[in-house]
């Protein structure tokens, strides 16, 4: 049976503060838990006024305090930004606070531009090129490998589920080689999705962590009681992508009626491409779209996301999405 989870980018709305965004994140996590979502992830982004999850482990501690059963984790930590020991300590601490609930998705992108990457790491030697080695070092800290000269405290022996993230074929190949679960960022970079899944499943090597391949895919949902309202809600995220692509990133903007229709053709084509793995509409629309995506990909899990300006409308959207998901899974098992 397909699992359904949430990715929250902890958006900072125009006119709001980071403190308000974090309060909404905790509220959404508790809401997701009540709805029955399997896990909730936040992601590491830096230097972006509209995203409040840069200190990802700290945000997860905040979310963990607001919940009790849902799995929580990073989707993901950009490992080239950090020493593996530091991440082992951070996520070992999270596991001590919230045992059996912690996921650690690892990516090799900087989660920022080169200026911010330089500020984080001070030097850019190694970086993404050392990603596989850094993953194995991190696994060694969690696994209490005797060959290590130091021990991660907290971290050693922690029950942290490690994932590989990707938006290209590289992550699929690495996840398959290491025998780890794989999450594909199809919610904003869908081009290589089908090929990446095929490579991962074909080349997967069972490991002590995972016997069979396990694939999660990102999926945007903007759901409301009417299709017109859903399209209005989606315009905030559409604005974010247009602003990002034109070098004007900022806080999440209020929805704009007719925004997509008023864009020039080139901008419409860009949005149609990057947001092609999306559903915008009523519960019936979301049911139809999710069912078609699952038939196409056969993924084990969908992680839903959607940047919606009004927190109440966002919660309602995810409630509609879960109702749709439950209908689809009921059909799967019938």
C-alpha cells in the first residue's frame, strides 16, 4: 500500500516573521499527524528570505515537540555543507529526543548559491565530489564502527533512517549502490523521474538497511472545495518559481487571481515544466491525478507539498489530499 507524507518548506509569508513561520510549521505537523500522514520532512535552504528551515535540525526539534507519532526528518540535509560528525551529533540528539521517529535524507547540492556555500563551509574543496565518502563516514558514526578514531556522542548507535535524495540520475545510482531508500525531487525537477526510478530499481543492491528498493517521489497538491479556489491558491507558489528564475526570490506572496493566464508564454512554459508533477483542483481532481501518477511510477510513497499563502487553506488542502489518497489506496487494495 502506498504511503503518503508531507514536505514543509516552512514558508515565510510576505508581512510575516520567521517566528510566525515556525509556529505554523509546528501547527501543520500536528495537523499532519492527526490526518494520518506517515512522515513530515523539512529541507535545508540557505540565504532565502521565504524559507525558514536553514537550521534544519533545530526546526525538527521544534516540530518533534509538537507531535508524538509521525516520523520527522530532513528532506534533506545538504551533506557537502557539513562535517559528517556534526550531522551525526545533531541527528543522534534528535533520535535521543524522539526515538524511532527520525529520518535523514541526504543531498549533494549546496541548498544555496556559491556565495552562501562559501560562507557556510569557508572553503569549497571536496564538497559534492566527496558525497559518497561522507555518507559512508556518517553511517560509520551511527553504526559505532570500531575503525573510527572518535565516537559521535550523541550519534553512536542512533536509530536514524538514512535516505538518498536526488533530482538526476546520480542519486539513483548512489542509492542503488548503497542499498538505501531513494527520494526523487519531482515536485520541482521532474525531467529525469522515470529514468531515475528505473535505474534505481534495476541496480539496487540489498543492504543491512534495506532488502528491497524503496522509492519516494515529491508531488505538489493545491486542493480546495472548488477548482477556481485551488488555482488561486497555486498562484503563490507559481509566483515563487517565477521570481526565483528571474533572480528576485523573496517571501511567499499572496495569491493573485488570473496570475498564470496573465504570464508571458515563456514563463507559462517554465511553470508547466517544473510543476508538471502537480494536482490543482478538488478532491476528485486530486484522486484522479494521484492515481494516474501511481500507475505511471509505481512509487512506494508520495511526499506531498504545496506552498500556500493562507495557513488555514494549506491545512485544508492537505486534508483534502489525504482524503483523496485514502480513496486511491482503498481502490489499490480492493
